[in-house]
C-alpha cells in the first residue's frame, strides 16, 4: 500500500509539473501575441502619420503657389504686398495700367508711322519698297523709245577684233576654235572709261566667267544692250543712264579672251534675239 501511495504521489507531481509547464507556454504565447499586436498598431499609426504628413506638405505647397500667383500682377511684376493686402481690385488696377500703357504706345507708333509716311510720300509707301522699284523700272522703260532707226554712240574708241556673226562661225584665238558670235568685241586699253552711248535703264548688273563684270541696259521696245569686261561699275538696277554716262572702265580680259587682250564686249538684242550692233552704231 505504501508503494501505491508513492506512485500516486509521483504521478500527481508529474501532472502538476506538466500543467505548470503548459501554463508557462500559454503565458509566453499570450505575451508574444500582445507584443506583436502592439507593434502592428504602432506601424499603422506611423503609416497614417506619414500619409498625413505628405498631405500637409502638398497642401502647404499648393497654398504657397496660390499666394505666389496672387502676388504676380498682370504686367509680369511681383507685388511686394503681403497676401492679406492683395485683392482683385489691385489686379484690375495693374491690368488697366497695362492697357493704358499699350494704348499710349499705339498712339506713339501711329504718330511715328504718320510722320514716316509723310516723309516718304502722301500714300504712305516707302521709296525703297522692292515692288515699287520693279514697277518704277518697268515704267521708266515703257517711256523709252528705241527702234531700227535709232543710233548708238560708241562706248570706247578702238578696233573691232571679233565681228558679230550669227550666220557663220568665226575664229576665237584664245579658245582656238570657230563659233558664232552674238556680239562685237572692241579692243581697248584696261582702265578706259566706258560710256553708255544711249539713253536707257539699268536692268541688271552681274558677272560670269566668260565676259566678267557686265551691265544690261533696257532701251525700250524690247531692245537691250549688254556691255561686258568691265570693272568699277557703280550703277545699280533701276538707275537711268544717258549717252555720256560712264558705266565703268575696261577690265583686264577674262581667260576666254586672254589672247585677244583687254577689250569691251558689246551685245545688242531685240526680244532676246541678237542684232548686229554695227547697224546701229553711228
């Protein structure tokens, strides 16, 4: 019997120990769960605070932009007044000043334009307008009269070294070849003054490799006179010339006429068709 009591007591002790151990485990689990829940709540609170902080920052930025916009006047200047002092009436005042300023500028510009127009003509058009220049040239040419009975004055004194020839070819020493010639080539010393020899209007001033610097004179009735191998040409398109007008001087020959020597290229056309200048030179 004593042994049985001992066994019972032993089992009772073991049960108590196991029960105590289970209680400890349950307590630890409860404590751990509580700690985890507290940390989760704290994390949520922190996240909420972050969101609220971002919203506050964005709101402050928007408020700052609105205040800045209110401080900017219509004319682009920044008011030095505080936001409390700004109002819609101030903006209207700036807008009115802006309108008044531009109205004054418009009046000044209008007055300046009127003064400019008075200086350049009653119709207000500029004397240097390119379209008007073209019309003036055409008008001046239309007043000119040149025909089969008209005469040309000699531009320089000298011998003809290459004749006009469109029906047959002639020999060009520098080119060492035969070809037609739509002009005459007059021998002349470099630096010799070249006269227009006729009344006309300058149609073109240009240059090319063959005849160098040249000038084209419109004579009227579709007649045009081209003088090449020039230098010191000071005339420009639209200038009027007379018989004794100096249009330039004879230049050194181009490489197309190096063997012929210094000369004046002289070409006359009627409706862009070559004519023999000797039929018109007096």
